[in-house]
């Protein structure tokens, strides 16, 4: 039987396709934007400068210090740049770090946000902002946080390094896996989750073999949009709580941490959410935890927390933090089982 359910569609406008970056000025002025602060990481500064040149007088300035986990001190410097430039909107070009900075600005001043998304993290289509201050990462949700327009131009992802592509793709897949067993899931979010998983499962091995091939790049960006939309639409559970803890309190890299944890969190929840996870398990050979692990290994993803810089001595503390104020999860958060999960993930063991 279908339902009952509640589904809230995202209000963001999506412009998808090769060459869609050319529609940036039109997208910005169409929303009433006149002076944009262009945001990027230091790594994508040149791309941001090209965008500023193309926008001409619509570009009010550049800020290229976006940083992972959205530190509040960086946001404060960006706010100063925004006000000094007389900007009325932001254009964020990049992955979740740059998009997070744009959201943090909009959270404070309701700036219009135009996003050019260049990884598979999915932040561009969520009303979620994570920020870090004094070593603590906190998350807020709110309508002003969701970017108004998202441009997906696969041409811009052709140079995304293979290792980032792989980890970022698994980060997207984690949104879909958790979306499948979310308490507030609905037929639309589950359909998007399964299609997102299918698209990324198909695209990532092809990207590893031919990173400059536009077809799998388009497929991966399409899959990441779907998975990100699921993240924005329904609640996340143990997997996201763990990654949030490991990223915010132990400064582990975001996408790589998702990539390592996903097989283990999926295995943890496999029995408790067997029906909801069946379409995903079917995609990965029947057993979701080991299937995801084998898939991740086959595309060269990181498999062990120890390889990301996590200290074994910190695992107890991580388990304790992750068990504190837990998100709803299909299987109860059992302290010992959670500690065992972290040990397996630290060692890079294949879940059963
Ligand atoms: N709020 C949300 O809904 C949400 C969702 C997912 C991630 N996030 C946040 O996003 C951050 C991580 O984002 P991420 O994983 O996308 O990494 P990132 O944005 O830090 O990007 C990783 C690196 O890749 C570079 N890069 C990005 N796109 C590129 C491209 N096409 N070509 C070459 N280099 C490129 C970036 O400049 C950066 O140096 C974390 O802070 C995480 O918490 C938030
Ligand atoms: O860090 C954030 O902005 C929130 C993170 C989130 O909800 C998605 C993720 O962890 O990939």
C-alpha cells in the first residue's frame, strides 16, 4: 500500500547540461541579482576569476578562501568582503566547501545564492548548513539556506581528480542509502535515491577509466543531484551522524570519511531496514555492506579511517560523541556495536 506520506519539493531552479555555465548571468539577473561576490576555494581561484571576467559588471568581487566544514571565522571574513563589495548575491563555484560558505552568508543576510556545483557532495540542493566553531560542528536547516539556482555543467567536472570524484560519488551515495530508510521517506525520495545510486554505480567506474569522458561525468552529476535532493528532503541517520562527528571533531576529510564509513553503516542497518534497503542491496549484489565495500575497493576509494589520519586512540571518544544526541536510526545505537563499527572502519575490514 502506498502512503500516507508528506513530500515537500525543493524550490531551487536547476539548470543542467554541458555548456550551462554560459547561462550564469541570465540565471543571476533572472532572480534579480545585480552584484555578485564570487566564492571559491584557493584551488578553484582561476575558475572563479574566469567567471568574474565573463560576468563583467555583474561581478562585484572575489573571495577565494572557502574551507571545508565552514569555519565561522572564514564566514566572518567573507561577510566583510561581501559588504565591502556592495554585493547583493553570491555565486559559489565549487563543491560543498564553497557552497557551504555561500549558505553561511545567506543564513546571516538572506543573500541570493547562485551555485555552480562541481563535485558530487549535493549541498547545493539542501536547506542544510553545517558550520564549525571551537572544534564543534553544528547543523542548521532553514528555507533561506537553500540556494535559489543551481547550475550543473558536467564540463566543469572533467578535471575533478579521480580520487575526489570517487570519494565524492560515495558521499552522494550515502545520502541515498540513508534516505531509503529515513523515517520520513516517501515514494518520491525513494525513487530518487534508487535512481541516484544506479546512476553513480554506473558512472564512477567509467570515470575512473576515462575521467575526461563527458558521458559518465553527466551521469554522475545527475546522480549526485538526485542523491543531494534526497539529503535535503528527508532525515539522515547514523551514517551522517558518524561522519559529522569524525569531520567536525577530528578534522577528517568530508567525502573520504563518507566513503570509508558507508559500507559499515549500511551493514549496521542492513537487517533492521532490510525491506527499505532491498532496492539498494539488489544493485550491489544482495548484501549491501559487503557489496558497497567491494564497489568502493574496485574504484580505488579509501577503505580505512587510519589512512585518513584517524588515531586508533581516538576511537573511544569518537564513539562516545557519535552516540551523544543520536539521530533517529532504524537500528538502535548500541555503544559497543558502534565502537566495533568504528574499529572495523579504522582497520578497513570488509563488513559481512
Ligand atoms: N550542507 C549540506 O547539505 C552538505 C552536503 C554535502 C557536503 N557538505 C559539506 O561540504 C564540504 C565538502 O564538500 P566536497 O566534498 O564537495 O569538497 P570540497 O568542496 O572541499 O572540494 C574538494 C576540493 O576539490 C576542489 N574541486 C571541487 N570541484 C572541482 C573540480 N570540478 N575540478 C577540480 N577541483 C575541484 C575544491 O576546490 C577543493 O579543493 C564539507 O564541509 C561538508 O560538510 C554539506
Ligand atoms: O556539513 C554540513 O553542511 C552538513 C552535512 C550534511 O548534512 C551532509 C553530509 O554530511 O554529507
